[in-house]
């Protein structure tokens, strides 16, 4: 006996305590009447308990610890080597370019953790009853609603004629600061558009990609950074980006 297909995503959310009170209560009531979901939920809890036991932790061998300590000590004691001035310019230029690249990568943040947060915020908004704070398709109502709640003005456009009706907006939390989230729909799918002041990023494959089965698209404009997240097809999200950019430039 297996869990209900439409309840599978709730199992992990409930296990991690990500459901709000209303949805958690509804899910617990469902478990009492559905043996399949109750069994699947019990298996997940049992697996988490087993993984947390000390027996599942394998300590590193002492020999490995000693080798690492020796390598660190050798690296610390090794004298720094300078590039001889007599090296050809091309070689020193290559070293300089490499050093500059490493310096940039050390300063600019990677998007790996950011993508995790974006997908988590998107999923959480669709699971709980907090998809929007202001529910309306009127962009003239949504845009001023953000006044005083965030320190920037996100552009709000209605793309109903493009197949992406505006549902509303809310404030969300991303990388330590409050951001704007505009909510659109594509048929029965939700598109969360997160907006915040622009910042440099690295390790992002172009303007689109995927993460944990969700499509993501990033672009910038007007000093702002936009991240669209949804479970729609990647081409639909690219179409949404193009429509949004075209409408905000008009």
C-alpha cells in the first residue's frame, strides 16, 4: 500500500515541520483515515531516526587524520614562491588572470544556496495558505501595497493577455532580507517572481536553469534582480520572462 499521489509532497513537508497550523491539522486528520499515507509517513520518521543514531556515523580512521594534519603542517611551513621577473609576459599575464579570477570567485557569492532558498520559498508558498498577502489582479493595487514594507519599488505588470494572469503579491525572505514576491499563474501552475535590489552572482548557467525539478529564470533591469520559479516547462518560464521584460520596458 502506497501513499496518495497528491499527498506525497506533504509527507516531507510535515516531517520537516514546514506546514502551517491549518495544513498540519488537515494532514494529521488525513493520516488517521489513510493507511497508505500513515505507513509512508511512519517509514520516513523511522528512517530519519535510524540515520540519526550514533551507529550510522562512521568516524574517520586515525591514519587519515594524521595524514591531513601532516599535509596542513607542510603547507603552512612551505615558503611562498615568487614569480621571477624574467618570465615571459604571456606567462605572467596568465598567472595574473588566474589570480584575478580566483579573487572574483572569492568575493562574489555562488547561486547554489540561493537556488535552494528560492525553490524552498516557492514550494512553501504553494503548500501553506500564504501564497499572497494582497490577492488581486489589479497591478495598481499590488504595486502601492509594497510601499513601506520594502525599501525599493518592484515593477508590477498584468500579463493576462500573454497567458500569465497576475494573482497578487506578498513579502518574502531571501538571503537575510525582505524581498517582494509577485505571483502569476500559467494555467494551473504558480509562478513566483522574486524581486530584490540587484547584486553580482556567479555560477549561474545563463538566464535559465533547473533545480530539484523546478525551472528558474534570472534577469536584471532597472537596478533590480528578478528570479522566476515555477514547476512549469522551462520554455513557458522563458516566455514569461520575455513578456515581463517587454512590458516593463514599454
